[in-house]
C-alpha cells in the first residue's frame, strides 16, 4: 500500500485509508502524568512529589509496565491505584473520578494535543473520515464531559466502550466500531497508545499504529504520513 503524500482532495480509490480511528486518552488527550504539575499545584504538593512517569519513563513506574504487558493489571486498575496514591500524598481520599476532574475539568484547550487537532483537520479535508474509539471516556470523565471538548466536535463518531463495558482489546469492541463506521477493516488506520489494543486492532483486520506518548509530536507526524497528509509540521493548523 502506497502511503506517500497525495493531493488534498481525492476519491476513495486514491486514499490510503477511508477512516483514521483514534484512541482518545494519550493519543489526543494528554496523559495524566503530563499533568503532574497541575495535580501538585492544586493539591498543595511539593513539585516532583509525583515521581512516577508512566509512558514518559516506564522505568520509574512498575505498575505501568505491568499494565502495558497485559499481565493482570488493567488500565482502569492502574488509574484507580494512582488516584488513590495521589490522594494519599495530599492527605485526602481521591477517587478516580475525582482525580480526572481535578486534571481535566473544565476541559481547557491545553489538555488536547495541538497536533491532534491539526492532523485531524488535514485528514478530514483530504476526504478521509476521523473517528474515536475509546474505552473509558464516560467511565473516567462522566457522560456530559465530552460535550464540552471542542476537539470531539471535529470527528465523525465517538465510540465509547464505557457504554457497554466491552473494552478494547475485546474483538467485539472493534466490530462495534466497524459497524458504526460502516467501513471494511482493511480501510481503517487505528492508533492507540496501549500495545494490547494495537494488537487487537490488527487481529480485527485493521492497519494499526502504536502511539508513543513520550514522542507525541513524532507519533502524530507518523499518523499524518500514514494517512497521506504528511505535509509541513504536524503542529500546524
């Protein structure tokens, strides 16, 4: 499959994909570890108190490494654990929902990667669809939060597995998304920061890319290239 640049407008026979299907948290929404400074400031903690860095430096974070290898700790388990630890450091009870509200509500522009907005606009302008397949949006942020995130108004569909609790990498999660998108799996480019979810998408017949949060700008440039819109800087609007 030729993934080199194509003219801005082209029919489906010339596009490398018909849909770019994005995970949300980590890929589009910055990861909580990137907002440690915000949590520390709001909770009155000394800078550097939160020294586990998850995808930015897995060596500092054994639970993250356990979660990404799929050896028993789910992503929800991981964030429940971390929310409780952050609360304990501040001398208070902090649920997962409390932790996510602290970091992401109200949904200010800085919580969305600028490259996500820029590349999504370019992909849509090329005639290719862009949708989101997420495990935990409502579970982490509440049902109404997404309505206040401008980025999500750009995309064609938001498929939130919180609705059914059938989560990636369960094959049914991908089949549900494909049914909603009404597209063949081999016409989809799927992007996720969790290796197990990438493997699940490949097993479902999709082209899939792992998103490296530690190198987010480069990862978005690679998405742009794969979607055939990799011209200029991925951060340009």
